[in-house]
C-alpha cells in the first residue's frame, strides 16, 4: 500500500502471485492488488483482458472509525436500499484489533463487493473494492472465492510481525528500521570484558537521518524475547523522499554479548550488510550504567 503511513497489523490472505501496484494516473488513487498482467490491463482500460480479479485499496474519504465500528453503521441497510441496492448482505467482525465491515449487494443487476477496515488511528479507515474480471474469463464463483478467502482467512499479525510491520525488523544485535522507502541499520553490542556498549547507526537506503535524543537500557516487555536486554534509542527520524517527513521514534535493539565490538574501525563496514558507499556511520561507545 504505497504512500500510506499507517498500516493494518494483518497478514492478508491473497494468491501468492498477487502484487501491489500504485495507480499510474493519480498518486491519491491508492493501490491495486492482483496479478500484474490483470492490473496493467485494468490501468489501460482493457478490462476484457483481465483473467482474475483485482482489489483496490485506498483511504476512505467518507467513512470513519468510531471505537470498534464505523460512522455508517446506523441505518446502513436502509441507506443502501434507498440507493438502489438489492440482495444486501452486511457482515461485521474483527481482524485482530481492527474492526471490519463487508457489504455484498447488487446494483442494477451488477454484483458489488466492498469492505472497510478500521486502522485504530485518528478514525482512519481503509476501503477495499473488488473488481471482477469478465465472467467469460473467470466464473463468478471462482472470483467470489478469492474475495471470500481474503475476508475470512486474513489474520492478525503475531507480536514479532507487528513490530516488523511497524518498520522495526529486530534481530539479534541489530534492528533494521524502515520509514517510507528508506532504511536505517542500528546495532547494539555489549563487550563481555568491560560491559561497555557500542551502538552503530548507519543509513542503508534512501535519504534518511537519525537525531538521537536519549539512550536507555532495559528489558523486553513483550512476550517475544520477554525480559531479554534491549537498548532503546529515542530518536527523530527524517526522510526526504518520496516527500519530506519527520517522525519521533523509539528504536529498540536486542543487545548482543560479544568478545569484541564488530566495528573497531568505522572505515571498514561489515561485508555481510548492504552498507551504501556514501552513507555516514555514527558510533556511540557507552558504559552499561549510563
């Protein structure tokens, strides 16, 4: 879902060969998920070439989230019927902590499938709209199975994947931080001989900078790696592309015990990591009790 800042904490159930593509016509038109050839045919107004369905996803402009429901929930069926909809089916449930509402109906004999998911952030809601291929290319039954599987088999992410989806891929000794399409490498190692801690911060991809505010030593409170030592860096991250954006961020790193620090010479990057040639390493050497 390109250009969205807030992501739902879900693992969507879709065919493995579905890809996500932004609209070539408008940056504000959300994203489309489907088989590449079908999405490209749709973009070129060649719907007759579509062999499988497409799911269009964008931020809803007229529906908001209210606690665990939506602003349209009252009198929804009556409002749809007054607009000409028939065969109306409305279902509400949750993907983890995210409320979901799906509507199946017919308008002028045409099957319509739409769903909304609350993002649990500033009342924002994602809208999913199902685009059918021509019935001569794929039966209605086969198309609707893809939609039904998406709705009923999508699941909430586990704790580790939630952290990763939020832009923090935590591994032993380092965390890969993602903000938009930019990536930052942050490592934390504790030397066994003197308990000194070394932090390395280095951009990996894109134009990203990290302004450090504070560094704290603590333990993981989540069930994943519970009570393991972590280093938390309170930071302000800034990126310049696709647009200038600044975000306050707590970067947590699973602390790794080492015989010797990996980065004794900042001019020699670790060959196992894709460091950029022109990025600048920031190294902090800390005592454990500070």
